[in-house]
């Protein structure tokens, strides 16, 4: 329910602004203020930003998408009112109960509300707004279906997308320096137990207590130097020390799986969901664009 809580908090930013603020846009006379755009932008920026700062173009695009989403929310809410789409008190209370269940106790829930400058009454209103928008959107999506023929056609036309890449089941011992790595490799060649040496010497906290076992992995899940060495080893063969950004690895491959084509039966459920989401997205975009054409929208940024 964390996603629901976040979505409601994002919507709630609309209710937390006052008069006298700079206006970023108006929708049928309803104002979207610059500070609410900034609040939502900062929340979303933290989600999208993984490494370093976002560049100027990325920030501009994200801010534009924030304004568009705020415009969409007003349009959806207005259309719901025109179509008499409503939610019951029971539905609101049920959803609040689900959100509360995401917290260890009620105290934590109310603390989260307080941190976001909301009380329970505010939250109930925003939950109601959120559910009305959800119900309105679901109403628009009624009747969307994906046929078995469409699923089969997508599979046949995109078989390369459903190939399971080659994988290896490997173990490694990670050492800080090459000298230590060579000494450990000598011990292994003299018959010492790999798991025991991994537990004793490896600096990899994720695998050392499992005898160095990394499980099954594809090339794209491993650092390039490790992948290059490991995929060229024979089963049971020890590698020479392999240098990567993490240190020096001694690798042994336990098992190998060749790349295989996943069968239609294995992936048809996934394909159906992908196609369904694509159709929903297309219909929503067409519908919201229709609402925009009929609306009086002015952007000031």
C-alpha cells in the first residue's frame, strides 16, 4: 500500500497551497500553483534520481510531466463529477484501513500524516478523490480485451524477446589484493575446500557465508570482467585471479545453462498483461486528450 499512500500524498499537494502563490497553469479556471508543482517535482525527482544529479533536460521534462499530471487530475475529477461517479464512505474507510495496515501501528500512520501536514480528515478527502479518479479511469477502460489470437501473434513476431539467456551457477572468493588471491588459489589447487576458504577469506558479505555461492546468473547480472572469465570456464575449473572494481575474484563454475527459447505456454500470461496495459494506456491517452481539447487550459511555465 506504499504506492497508494504516496499517490494520495501527491494528490494532496493540490490542497496544501494558498492564495497569493504564483500560478503555473489554470484548468477551466482552477489554479495549479508553482509551489505544488515544485513539491511534487521534488518527490518524484528523488524516485527517478539514482546516480548523481539529473541533467537540465531531464529536470525540465520531469517538471513538464508533473504539470501535465496535475492538469490530468483536475480533468479526471471534473469528468467524474459530470458523470456522477462517486465512492461510498465504506469504500473510503476500507482503503484507509489498507493504508494503515502498511504501518507497524496507528501511531506511525498518524506521524506520517503529521509529517506531510495532514490530519485524518484531510487524508479521508484525498483518499476519496483518489478513489473517484480511479473509478472514473476504470470506467473509461471498461470493455478492453486481449484475444488469444493477439497474444499468439505478438509471440510469433517477437520471439527474440522471449529467449532466456545463457546462465551459470558459480562460486567465487573475493580478495582485496592479487598477492592474497594467488595464495588462496594455491591452497585450492592443493585440495583445500572452496567453501571453507570462501568463509575464511572472502570479502563479499553476500556470498562468503554461503561458501562463495552466487547462484544462477546471466552475463548482464555480473560485472564485465567477472562475466568474461566465468563464461569461458569449464565446469569445475578454477580461474586465475580476476580483477574487477571490487577486488580479485577466484571463480569456479558449478553448472551451465544454454540460452533457450521460452515456450508460448510459459509466456502467454505475461504477453497478455503487456498487451492489456498497452491498450489501456492508448485508450487513456486518447480519452484524456479529448478532455483537454474541450477544456480551457493555460500554462504559465
